[in-house]
C-alpha cells in the first residue's frame, strides 16, 4: 500500500483537531463537521442517513410483509431450522457483547514505570517500498523519551524497489550511532526481515513498528511497562489510530480501529489473551520470541510457507507457551491505511486469510492446559471468532436467497440493522475522540455490508494463497 508521506506534524494536527472538536458543545460540533467536510464526504454521509431512515420508514410500512415472511419460514423445515440457528447465534452474540462490555469496564492501562525500571529494548522497523515515510517513522522513534542507553533502533530494508534505502541512509546520517540500518539481499517478506531483527537485536524486549507508522514520545515506555509489572507478560499490543485521516475511507477506518482496539482488545486484555498484537506497534519479551522463533519462521499452511499474518502467528505461539498477552491503551501508533477500495479489500483479504489460518492453529491448543490460571475467557474468545468462520457460508447463502426473493425486505431490514447496531461504535468514538467524526461508523457499516461482505468467504476459500498484496509499487 502506498499513500502520501505523513509526518509528525500531520499527527499533531490530527490530535489537536480531535481534542478541540470533542470539547465543543453540540451545535459547535455540527458546525465544525459541516465546515470541514468536503462535497463528496457530505454526499456519502448524507446518503447514508437517507438510506437508513428511509429504510426505517419502509420497514414500518412493510410490517405485514415481514409477518408473512416469518410465517413462510416457520412452515418449512429448512426455514425453521435456519430461524433457530440465527436466533441462537443472535443470543450468543448479544451475550458475548454484554460480556465484552463488562470486561471493557474493568480494563485499566498500566502506567509507565520509572526510567530505572525500564528494560532494554530493540525497536525493529522492517520496510519495503515505503519511500520517505520510513524516515518520518525512524525520526518519531528517535524522539521517544525512552532512556537513550536502553534503546537499540534497527531498520531493515527488505529489498525495496524505490528510494526506501536512500531515506534510511538519510536517517542514519542524522541519528548516527542511535540507528542501525541493514539491507536484505532481495525481497524476502516482512517475516524474514523481522527474523533478522530478532537475531541481531540485543534488548530484553523486542518492539516491532511498521515503517508507515508514527509514535508519541511516551509510546515506547508505556508499551513495555507491562513486562515489568507482570512477569508472565509475553507480548503487548499497542493502540493503533489512522495517520492519513483526511480521506473518506481512512476516516471510516479510524472509527473502526477505535472499536477494535480500545473496546475489543481492552476486554481481551483483562483475560490476558489479546488475540493479535498488530504489526504497526507491538512488543514481545525476548525469551518468548526465542521460545517459538524457529517454528514461526518455518511456519507453513497446507504445504506452503506462510508469508502473511506474522503478527497474529507470533501472538498465537506466545499464548500457546502460556504467556499473558496484554493491550496498552496509552501506547499510541498512528499508521497509514488504504485510501482506495482496491487497497482496502486487499488488506482485508490478507487479514482474513491469516485469521482463518491462526484460528485453526489456536484450536489445537486452546482446549488444553496451555497455561496456569483461568482459561475459560480465552476459549470463549476463540469460540466467538471460530463461529463466524463456520457460519459464514450459510449466512451468505441465506443473504443471497433473501436478496433475490424479497429485495425490499432485505434492504429495509439491513439498513435498520445498521442504524441500530452501528450506534454503539458512534457513541464510543464520540466519547473517546470526536463527535463529528463518529458518524462515519454508519457509512463504514454500509460499505462493509454491501462492499466487503465477500471478504470472509473468499478468504476462507483461498486461505492457502500467499502474497502481501498491498506493497508493490503502482504500475505506470
């Protein structure tokens, strides 16, 4: 994925805009939203609300048709069985949401420990076709308020075809001995670049940062503090927000990231079982890494070498060793995300394939005595994820039948569901960050429902395929 080069100044602008927006009263927030929105953004947002409220009215006038449909389903065996399965799944997901919400309320980020207590760290930044952005990433890491004698900064160019290596050399000139740079003989993949970093690193803790990410000054110290507080901590996930937050798709993803990190991973953290430490920002205890490094670098799926999902795979293997995996809400990284639909669906396909692979791997140990202490919560997290994979095809088939047999009922019920279910992400983002930007949760749900619904079934069917999909240079 290639986006514009984004610097620390852009990050400051993003943070200042968010903080200013969330302090304003309601009407001032709405004025801010209108004044800062572009024509296309207004059209997308406006269309979303027209479709949702129009569908709510349509659902109201089609009440008799919905009643007739339910009677038809009850009258035949297949329809009746599907209704029971759908109802059971709905009850489970509702119960799981309530459980997740309760766990979220119990979460508290671990504050930074003192400089004397902080461990030595090796920060690894793998880069491929990143251009000038890698320079901004390394600069932000060098400006961290982490003790200089305890940090090793290592950047690895994975055989880039652009000027990434040149920008690494520029960073080296500016940072001197504080930065070490190296170059792979050819493009071998992110996993192999990290593998080199793990073997060359000397820190007690390894921190991995994507080459298109920017961090706050206190990010590193906040990220690694749990390793001191919890001796059983094997990995920590950082809090990811969107850096290039000036286009429609990134705005939608920023709202989605807030929910998936600050709500979902906060809940998982209270169970010591965050399921994925993101490549954009994660930390690992060195002993935990070396406990599975050979297995990780040689991992295969259906006879093919695994070159995707290295972050989820590492997390899985560390959990399997019995370590705790936590989330730090106060350790921020701001990363570039796709700005166009093609880049977005390619990223989701890669994530989807990794999710299928690692859920299969997790099934092999999660019901065993893989660590001391409670394990029921971890098993519940696994069951929630695995059930979505198992029920994917039946629900897609039902959706397609519903579309062709009752298109108006499908559209009205779907948009009403989006209106209801997406209100929580809206409220969550409005509370945490920005009221004016929170409404993008509705538009994102519409996009995901109608434009990305095919990702999971496609990822399941093509789980054995490899390829990063989003890192090549654009063709001219």
